[in-house]
C-alpha cells in the first residue's frame, strides 16, 4: 500500500489498527492514547472498544483471530448484525499489508492528535447546538486534545544505562530556579525544580502578593529566565507597578510627583538589574481557571519566545475550578486546583508559586501547620514546599515578618527565618534563621521560643501582658 493513499483517511485508520494488532510492542504507546471516538464508522469504533477491553482484561493485545471472536461474541449479545460487521472488519484488517509499519508508527501520534481535535470540536459544537454548555469547558477540552501524546516524548529512564544523564540533568544550573534569597538557597541548594508547587500561606493582608512579586523579581535578576505572573486578585497593571516600586526603590508617591523621572529610573533599573522578563496577566477574582491560564501561557510563550522558569498564580482561592460540579464537595474542588497547578508546572518544565490564604483557625497561631490550608487538608499532600508568612500584630506594625517552611518534600522542614518589610517599596528580606519549637503552633499566639542564630537572644515573655504585646 503506497503511503500517499493514507492521508489520515479511512485507509490510514485501518492500517494503523492492523499495525497495532500485528506489532503490539512497537505500537504500545499509541494503544495507550487511542479512543473509539478517534475512528470513523461503527465497525471501527466497536473494534477499538473491544481491543482496549481485551487489553484491560488480559493484559495484552489479541491476535486478529482472537479479537474477531472476542468482539463478535460480546457484540452479538446486543446486535447480531453489528457483530457480523465488526467480525468482517477485523478480517479486513488481517488482510492489510503492514510492511510500512515504521512509517505508520512515526505518524501514529499525529493521527491520534488530529482525531482528538476533530472529536473535541464535535463535542463543543454539539453542546452549543443543544444549548448544553453548562458544566462544559471548551478551552479545557481543546487543551486536552492538543496535549495528546505529550507524555510519550520519551520512554523514561534506565537507572543502569542513564545514570550519567540523570546526574547531569538534576545537577545542572538550569534544572531548578534560584529564588534569590540566600537562606532559602541554602535550604534548596539546587533551586525549585520543574513541576514543583510552592505555596505561600498567610492570613489576609500579610504580604502574600508582595512576597510573590519579590520572588518573581529575584528569579529574573539572578538568571536568564522569565516568569509568568497571573494576578487574580489585583489588576495586572497594579501588580506590575508594585514590581517597579521594588526594582527602582521609588514609592507610589514618588512616581506621582515625578512621573517622567520615574519612567527614566524604571527603564534604567530594569536594564541594569534584570536578566529575564516578568509577563503580567490579570484576571478578575474567580473568573479564570487553571486551563485558561495554561492556554494563555502557551500563547505568550509561543508569541514572544518566553522561557519561563516559574509561573506565579496570585492567588489560589481566587482561581475558579475547571469544572463546576455542584455534587462535588468544596474541599475536593479546592484540592483539584492544587493538583492542576502542579500539573501546569510539569507541562511547562518550571515551578509554580501560588500564594493562598490560611484557614481561620490558623490566624491566631504563631506559625501554620499542614492543617492550615484553606478548604482542604488534602492540599498538604500535593505541595512540594509550603512557606508560612507569619506576623503578629506587633510584628506587622513594625514591618517585621517571619518565614516558616512547614512542608518540604525535597529537604528539611520546620525551618524558621526572620525578615523585614518595606511596604511602600514592596521589598521583603529573608534574614537569619531563628529557632522553632512545636509549641509555636499552639493557639493563642505563644511567644516565639527561640533566638536568632547570630546569637542575639529574643526576649521571652513570662506573663499574659507580654504575651499579648507580642
């Protein structure tokens, strides 16, 4: 059979099925992604359905003879005529010349992606025509169709054969992203890796956005890398303006009084300090989903040739679940946002930094714990690192902040650091490490039992009046 006759028509779909049955080990990856919906004609759809059913039941693909009998036996219980058509179709497949199987294999994933896109378009059009778009996310459906085969780019790693490659890959400077804070870089020596989900947890008005902006700027100041920043609480221009306050050292009043000089100062500081770029995109609260963020990320990366090493989603609670399932509990939908955000990072090969609001029970505590996630305790099992942004009322009044690493999948946890805040210039520092004791998690805001590693002791409270002051 000449290749020119395929052209992803019914001839090609027949040939690719014949190859899958005749060369199951070579076409194994293709068999993992095909669906009956990708094939035209009832006999072809039925054959694919029975083929996958056999594989799931017996752990292998059948021969033509076995498949024909298996499909006929099961289909005849529903419709004998349809069963006969399926049997005839399998016999037709057995007669196809598959000597071009290598060429067909090279095009198999492209075929599956094309058919997946056609199927997605049919579903969306059908739902729109029948006015049944509620609960259906067209962007997510198309994105899933476009992602067909992405996880088949490589077979994986052999520990025996690829040990050198593994060591080189994980230990290269380009593997993880450095966050620019010395104390954090001692904790995460190789940076935050691709696919990591890093959550910044804090009560309302406790510097979540400010710290996310600081991290984004630190990343592009330290390495030739870009950051995508999705502002889902404040506007994109306000988030970007706060970043300009940080990088120039100007306050908003300074820019108001000397706007033209501020433009010059901003341009000079950006050219001097930044290796990469931060791309800001804003969405009104609860108006976007992770799938829509993913679609936008693909667009700007391809259009502007960006190379993101981090994606900031500010913040988790302002993101809407992809599918609004009224029967699903809120905690499940909240946890799904975390899962999707982590998958987003894995797809783009970068970390995802996502601030989130802690629950009400944590507001009165000195530091958060894995029970502090808003809406779902299950979130704790999804994140790679969780950093609490902690400040008592007294600390907040004096522009102090503490950073408490209470979850760390890739290193030490329960690390506690002191820091300062310049709220007018959106600057936050991470300074010396301070001791942590489990009592810090108790209700009532117990005084921090610790001292700075530099040797400067904190004053310990002995009475209720001192405790309240802290």
